[in-house]
C-alpha cells in the first residue's frame, strides 16, 4: 500500500466531513467515527434521544457518498418481510415478482430498533452480518458499501425488546450523539430558518470509491506490539471484577479494524496505540455486560473501559513503562 | 537488472569458454600448433560482437552481405595478426591456397569462426524468444500452460528456444569432457606447468557455471518476455529468488561434476577420449578401443588407464561389491542432481500449486526444498559462527563499555529486535523516559508515547517543537517501520539529546 492510497482516504474523510457539516452542526468526532464504521464495513448502534439529528446524519452520509438511503421505522408489528422485501403475485405476468424491502439500500436507518420484535430484529441483524437477503429461497446480494445505523432510545424501555448481548456484538460500534451545545443549537436554528440545507447537498464521492477505500483501510500496517495491545485490552475486559461478560474476539477484531480506519483517516499508513485508545470506548463498551451489583452502583461500561485504558500497559518500550 | 542485456553476455562468455577450451585441447593433443595468447582476446571480442549483433540488430531484412562482412572482418583480422606475429611466413600475403593449409592460420581462423557461429546462434535465439512472446501476446496468452498449447496448435515456424540452449549445453559439455579426459589420459597435461593446468581448470569450471547460469537465465528471460507481452504481473522479488536458487543449483552441479568419476556408462569418456587421442595423433581409433593403443608422444603408461571391465584378471567378489556400491552412489548422485534440477524449476514455476503435485514431481520438490534448507542452514550456521567469532574478537579488543553495548545489541538481535538506527532512536526514547522518571515525570503503564510526549510538552514548553518532532519520529520508526535515513536519524537523535538536557535542567530547577 502506498502513501497516496492513505492520502486518498484522508482526503475522502475531509470531503465527506465538510459535506455533512453543512447540515450537521458540530459533532465532528461523531461524524468521523461514522466514517470509521463505513470504511471498516461495520454497522452502528446510535443510542440517543429523538431529535438530535440521527436521520439527518444518515441521509447526509448517503447523499455524500452518492449511495441510496432508506429508513425502517421499527414497531412491534413490523414483520421480517417488511424489512427484506416480499414476492407478490403479478396478475398480468402470472408469476411472482420480488418487491425489494428497505434493506436493499446502501445506507439504512433502522429507527428505534428495540421497538421491533426479536424476530424482526433477527432478520435485520442477519442481513447486516451476511450482507445478503434470502427471500423465497432466492438470495439477493446487498450492494456495497452497506451501512446500517440502528437507533434506540436509552430512556424509554416500556413496550420495547432490548437487544440481547449476542445481537449487540454484531454492531461494529456504539455511538452517542448527545445534545448540541448552546452555540451549536443557535447555529442550527439560523441555518434551518429557510430551506433545509440537505436539499442542496451534493455527492462528493461515489460508492465505487468507498469500496476501494474500504480495501485500502484493511492494508494499514499493524505493528506486533499494537496488535498485542488490542488483544490484551480486549482480554482484560473478560477478567475485570465488575464485568459479567467480556468482549468477544469479534470485539478485538473490530477494535483493530476501527483503529486502522481511524489511522487512515488521519493520513497514516500505520496504527498507533493512541488510535486503539480512541476507538476502544466506541467499539468495546457495548460488548461488555456489567454485573448487576456494579450496575446498581451506577457504574457504566464506559467507566470500565476508561479504567482499563489507564491500567493495561501499552508496552511501548519495556524500559519505558517503568518495569 | 534487465535480463535482456545480461543474457547475451552470458552467451558470449559461454561461447568464449567453450571455443577457448576446445582450442586449448586441440593445441595440446595435436602438438603441431600452439594456442596463441592473443587468440583469447580475438575469440572473446568476436563472441560478444556476434551475440549482441544477432540479438539486437539482426533481422530477416539484414542483407547477407552485412553478415559476410562481419565474419570476413573477424577472420581477416586473425589472418593479419597471424602474419604479423609469425612473420616471415613461407608464403606471400595473398597466397591463400597456401594459407589455408597452414595450421597456424587455419586453426585460429576456424576457432574464430566457431565462436562467431556459436555466439551468433545464441543471439538469434534471443530474437526468437522475443518473437514467441510477441506472438503469444497478440494471442492474449495469460498462462504458461496455455503458452505450450498455443505453440503446439499453431505453427509459427520457430523451434522452442529452450531446447536449443539445452542441447548445446549438453553437447558442448560432452565435447569438452571427452577432450579433457583425452588430454588427461594421453599424459600431455602432466607436462604442463601448474599455472597452465589451473588455467584450464578455471576455464572449464567457469564455462560449466556460465553455461548453467545461461540455461537458467534464458528460461527466466523467456518467461519474462512472455509475461511482459501478455501483461502478466509478477512479484518484484521473483528474479532475485530465481537467481538465488539458480546459484545454489549451479554450485551443486559444479561440485558434483568436479568430484564425479567418468566411467559409469558403457560408452565411457575414457573410450571416447582414446578415440579422440587417436583422431588427433593419427592412430586408428578402433585399435585404440581394443586396448592396443600406445601413444608415441608424449609417452604414458597403460597403468594410468583406470579402465575397469577390460582388465586381464577376473575381479574378486569384494571388488565387485565395492564397484557395485560405487556405481549405486554415482547413479544416485546423478538422479539426485536431475531431481534437484526438476525441483528447482517446479518450485520457481508452480509456487502456489505445489501441494497438488504427486509422485516424482512431488519428490523432486521435496528434495529440492530439503537441499536448499540444508544449504541455508549451513550458511546461517556459518554466519552465526562468524558473528560469535567477531564478538569474541571484540571482547578482547574493545573497552569494557563497548563490550557491554555490543552485548546488549547482540541480545536485542537475538530477540529479532530492532537494529542500527532504529535501535538508537528507540534507545533514545528509553533514555528520555528514564531521565524523566528520575526527575519525577513518570510514564504511566497505560500511557502511549504520544501521551507521554504531551505530558513532557506541558512541563517543558521551551522544547515543545523538539518533543513533537521526536515523538512523531519515534512513532514512525516504532509503529510504522519507517526507513531511517542517516541525516534524519541524526536530526532525531539531536532533538532527543536536547530533550534529555531540558528534562535534567527542569529537574535541577525543581530541586
């Protein structure tokens, strides 16, 4: 891999960030993290209250990369066929015709995923994991790049079906957008006084380019000690006193991929332990389950990851760590 | 390295070796003519000229007069040199009918002509290889196996160039073998000075090595030509690997040829060499084969002839057993050699398909791998021994501090750790951390070099730029495996030393 390849990733990141920033005020770090997931071919779980710009961010991303966008509003009566698509009988042709569901897009927003029944959740998660849909025995390949942004409301749990741990593990990273600051909200109001800027947003990239960059990211160099750090960090979640269920090997793989994508977006063709540390809270926090007593104490999985990032040795140089 | 320019040189060197050796042995066996020293230079020049001309300038449109002029000038030059060096001759400059009967003229001229033909033939084959590549490229050939099918199914009016090289290598090798043994058995070599004999040996072994290298290089050249025409992408290290393996193979062959006896076939070199002696010294070859040959000059005894099977006495059982075992070892050696050669070509050509091979090809690959592993192991052991020897030497010649540093470096090397400039930069980072720890700026276990750099920048704003530069450089070397240029390394080390100085100064101020 050449430096030019990495530079093209960084340039792409800059262009998309600038484009999305026309409709999203602030949230630069979150948008970059969104790009990390896109370049690593992962999916995102957005945990946030309504009205903070989740749909806008997904739409802006879809437009920026010139991809297709669709939205699934998850409700308890949502059926798997409402997601994947259904074969209907065409009377004129006298044959069944497949009508694709909303999953057949490149950027899919699954709003309030925890309101869908486990059956519908499973069908969505299967599509995410395998990148294909099977309807009536026929398999349809989902077009790459394929990114699902699933949202769930972290405050309302009544009438919801919380995602089980195994399903959560399928999400590449979990993101919180949070409320905007006072200044940011002021700017939002100013900007949205007239026509919504999303209407004039144009693509700054193509799905083909994204596919190429996804391959570039996998070639970002990972030095042995950094890989070792990723593994030790993930393993330490399994032995932590407050953790009931630690992160899986899928978690360590996701952490390494995310660090690679982050490094490439920074214009580097190798990853640093700092990249791993930056990505760890996004990638690992939703993959661990705390013990009930720790939860009662008000401890969060982010706190545990933060503690581990301070204690797990980076081992830059054996001598340097004071050993 | 462009093979296109190298293979003609190899062909020229091989032609030169073969023709010079043949000339030498004719001179030794014939006795009526001495190989002049200047003829080496003529054969050398003619070989190079002919092969390069044929490879790069000869085309179907080249007029025959150009070729005649070329060969005429070479032979004419020989005639002029002979006349000037052996002047006065018994005949005039233009009495060519006399000249062609004079061995001092005709033999150098024939050898020059032979070198010209031989080298020119090789040169023409290189153009044939290009032609093949061009035709295959036009036919959009994409694989080597497809290439053979294509050649077989379509008549291009050209022979397979590799066969040409192989049969000539084999034929010239056989010719030189016969002549060398004839010279040895007739005893003429014994009368030669040690330097002369050494020269013959060097020329022979050199010729064999160059011939084998030429064979391997031509094969690679042919493949590269075809690949270039078909647009096939080959890994960059392929050529290097090829020549590395070829070198091992050539060393093995030269070693075996140097120690191999000659009487392991019904048609022995001895018999053929006796026939050659007879040919050159005017004896009846058939009489020689019957064993009645007694050369007049130079004299040698029949006891020197190591001809078993024609002895007067019946060999004893033990003698027969030893000979049988000896025969087995020799046959085994040759079989091994052939398998090594086959293994070499298979490994080079079917890298990813080796697991699918069965039977003899699989055995050849295994033998080849075992052989290369053994050679590499031996070389590694020698290198290790050399390294140990150097360390021991250093221990006795260096100061205690140097020895300590060398040991530390050696220890790091054992762990396959960094070496040279990379190690220096990493050691400088360790020094910064140690110095920082001494004055109270500790690096936490979970801290990355970048984070430690930020801590240092907070404490030492005066060297902000230096810290930033050093940490970035360290990261590139440590995690990015950046190549370290000497000037850049010097700059990094200077910045590192400055940081250490500032940390110490900060420590004193704090006290």
